[in-house]
C-alpha cells in the first residue's frame, strides 16, 4: 500500500473549533507549526481524514488546504528551515 506525503494547513475562525481540529489532526500527522501538519497517509487514511476534517469545520467560515506532495518513499522535500530543523515523517510500523 503506497503512502503519500501531505501538508495540511488550516485557518479555523473559532478558537474552540481550532483546538478540536488540532487534536483531530494529531491523530493523522505530525505538527510542524501553528496550523500546519505533515502527514504520511495511505489512500484509505487520507479519505478517513478528509471525512473527519470536513465534519469538524464550518464550511462557510473555515478553510483547510491539503497538499499532496507525492509518494512518501520517493519525496525528498526541499525545505529551507530557519530555527528549528524540519524532519519529514519517516515510515513507522503501526499495530492496530
């Protein structure tokens, strides 16, 4: 099963919804900075995430961007990072 590397950014207008959204995103990826996550997901996990995120926002007030960077094992992101170093998510074994 091929995983893709995604960047998810969001602008949630309500602070309470923002916190809920942040906690939800922690289940799918790694927090990079305010309102930005990196995720390594299969197609199925991406679909699950999209559904969960869509249900948790107000579509007329909030904005979420999900950028597919490409196949996770082949992507070598070219990132300039000032301050804290950027580390892309590595493949991990998950026991369900």
